[in-house]
């Protein structure tokens, strides 16, 4: 897509930074980083950083470091998430916890956090580094909330939005605001990038949660129904329960996570109107994200950010 | 001790920062932070940061943030260490992994890393923040090395020093160098603080490793023999094996970690000359640390740093 082509050279430099080997780095870490990065990933966050930096006329050398830092931070959170959720596969590749010990997975994730913070420090921007730390605090707070409060049919729409903001939108928004952190921009421009990022992030996660019910498993790279198997209540399920509060299989799936109940519940939700209504919610967030960019004059990089909104809501993986 | 009294007011402000509650912080995190800090701890690293900052005429407001940041980073690494080692008790208090799920312990540790990085950002010093990230990389690399390469009777003295540098001396040294990171000092002063911190850190960990054989368990706050139970080879054992290469119980303890063999090996090492020879190594490092400070003129804060060396080698816990 053009949003990618426009920053292709810079993305390739981000890949080099992601794979750069610290002199003191243990071979096990190197092998695991290689495996993690080989799994691919959309590099959405680096693209957001780079377009945002161009839009704000920020120093692109620094933005390349920021882009690598956010992608590595994202990767580190996935390593620990997969460990906690006992997920065997991500992006079609075995997770680290599936073929290494829990201890190795904890420490390798910590190492990636540290290396991400180091890359962030290469921007020489205290502002960006502080946002980086705050975002990780938000993500972890959200995880703890999910762990203790996310697993019941009593979850409200407000709880859900708060949770997906922490889990996904916070880092996508930080990435979108990187240009404003690295350059001096007008407050309304900084505010616009924040509004863009927050809404894009929410749209992105709602679509993720829809895909967890309806995706082609081959394309998704992992089995569907994962959230429900974890007992996690997401928007499609919330909207389904608003219409059918007493659906026995769905309630049993939320309560027990039993495979038979989960499979039945996934089918029930996937074939209901809750899917289309969830996508409508995602499209509303997407529209808010697009509208936020109106404060910027037309440019290729503004178009890049607009295109990433389309990608977030139209993707099938 | 005077080293503490001299910075007592500042240490109290560090405690307030350590306990400050983020607005978005989940009650489980708050409760766990409270428990972790209530366990006490020597606050060696904050004291090092503060004396170093005074010695370098650095901004003390910033040093207080740096001191809280290093202590919280240290705490976060202990949380993950105890999880990995399945340690039930530290400083006489149940560890987080002993009364929370592994998942909660992983995320709570991550949260503490993030909050530590946030506190570091309050120094407004990119230099200090970068050192902070690099130090965490070193610590994690050391942990991975320990996990994969630290458990055999074939460990050399060089392997051991490299490992304890990563595990302990790197953060103690970073703390000792905080003043130089926060102020403009002459290169020989920066170098002196690095030499001081490296040697103090090595002395401190050697004494820790001795105490793991000979401490009063009541005062230590955990059972002795923990390293050997984990199959970890430390200096007292290395020096013991230099004299008695074929001691059956010790070799069996290293190979199997079986309780009976560990108990017998701990007794054998504890009553051998390897203890005194290990302490002699610690005293040599301590002497190097003291000598490094000769480049600074006499002052109360230089005396504070000298006193912390005495503490490191004379302590019983």
C-alpha cells in the first residue's frame, strides 16, 4: 500500500535496528528476537511514527529510532502476554513460551523492554522517553485490570473501552503522536494526532476482537475464539448479550471456558448481527480518527495516515 | 550509620516517590508495591545515588528521582527473579509469586519497570535514562547467561565475575555514577565513580554469596543454601572446588540440587577456608573501591561513600 511505500526506506532501517545485536547479547536472546521478527507483523506502529514525524517536520533520524522502540515495546508486551495466556501460536509461529521455559520468556521479554527503552533514548528526547514509560504503565495497568476484572458477563461497554484503550490504543496513540513529541508543533496539531491515535487504536482493537470470532484461521495465524477461551468479554460478545441476555452456551462459555461451550458460543456470535454492529462501532472510531487530521493541510503523509485508518478497519488479519 | 543520616531527609522523599500511587494504578499493584517496600531493604542504591550527586554538585531534586528510579528498577528485577527461582520468601516476607499467580507477578514486575523508567525521566537527563536502559539490558543478559550457562561445576572464576557484574555490580555502579550523569564532571571523576561502583558492586555480591552459606537465617530473612539449591555455582563453592575437586556431596549438590546433598555441601563449604578466602576477595574489591575515591577531595559525602564500602563487606544480612 502507498502508506508503506512512502516510508519504505525508513522502515528497512527500522528492521535493521530491530535486529541489531547488542555486543553482550546472549545467543538465546538473538535467536528469539530473530524468530519473533521473522513472524512478521504489520509494522503499523513504525509506519504511524514515521508518517507522524514527516507531518510534523520532525528529525527523521530520531523518528527511525522511535519507530524501532515502539515496535520492540509492542513485541515485548506480546511475549509476556503469550506467556500469561499460555498461547501456543502467534502469526503462525510458535510463541516463545511454547518452546522455551517460562523463566527464559520472562527475562527475554524484560530484555526487549530494556532494549526498547534504549532505542527510545537514541531519540535524545526526554518527552518521547517519558511518554514511552507512561504508555507501558498504562498497558500494564490495563493487563492487571483485565486479569482481575475482565472475565465476567457483567463487563460494561465502558469497562471494555477503557480496557482496549490501555491494551492497544495507548501505544498506537503514542506512535501517532511521536512527531509531536519530537518536534515543536502547535497545540491543536498535537491534540489532533492524539485524537487520531486514540480513535485509530480503538478501531483497530475492535476489529481485532471481531476477527477473533470470524477470521479465517489460516490468515489470522492462530485459532479463533481465543478471547472467549480465556473468558475475556469483548465487544461482539457484549453486543450479542445485549440482545440475548440468557443465551445458555454463551453464558456457559464465559463462565467456564469449556471448549464445547466456547465453540458453540463463537458460532452463535459469529452468525449474529453483533458482528456487523461491532464493525459499525469500529467505523465510527475510524471516522473520528480521519476527521482529526483535518487540521493538517493536505500532504502525502497525511494521506498515509488516512490510509492506515482504512487498513485498520478493512483488514482480515 | 552516618552515611544514612547525611541523606536522611532525601531518603524520606525517595520513600514517598516509591509509594506514590499513579492515578490509573490498580489496587492489586498498589497493595503489592506496599508489601514489597514494607519488606524494607537496605536502600543502598538510593544512598549511592544521593552521595554521588552531592559529590558531583548535581541537582539534588533530580537525584531524588534517580534514586527512586534505581531502587524501583532493583525491586522489579527481584520480583521477576523470585518468580523464576520459585523463591517463597525474601527479607522475611512472602514473595509476590508465593501468593499471586505467575501472570500477576509478570505484569506487576513489568509495571514496576515502567514506573522506574518514568521516575528516571523526571531527571530530564537523557544520559541518565540511557544508562538506565543499558543497565537493565546488562542485568537481563546476565540472567539469561546464568540460566543457560551458570549451573555446572565447570564454571570458571571469570564466568563468575562476569555474571555477578551483570547481576549486581552493573546497577550498583550505575547508581554510584548518577552524580556524574546528572552534572558535568571531569572525565577522571566520572571514571573514578565507575571504578568505585564496579568494585563496590562486586564486593557486595561476593559477600551476598558468602552469606548464602553462612548467614543466620533469621537475620538473612530466607533460608541459606538457596544458590546451591538452584544449582548455581558461586565464589565460595568455586574456591572450595579448587582445593577439593572430587568432594562427592558438593558435586552431587551441583548436579542434582537434592536437599540432602545441598545441606551436606553447604556445611562442607561453610566450615572450609573457602569462606575466608572469598571474604578476602571481597575485601580486595572493597579496597579498589575505596582507592578510586582518592581523586575527590575530602568531604562528608566522600566519607559517606567510603562508609558504604565498609557496610558492603561487614554486613551480616
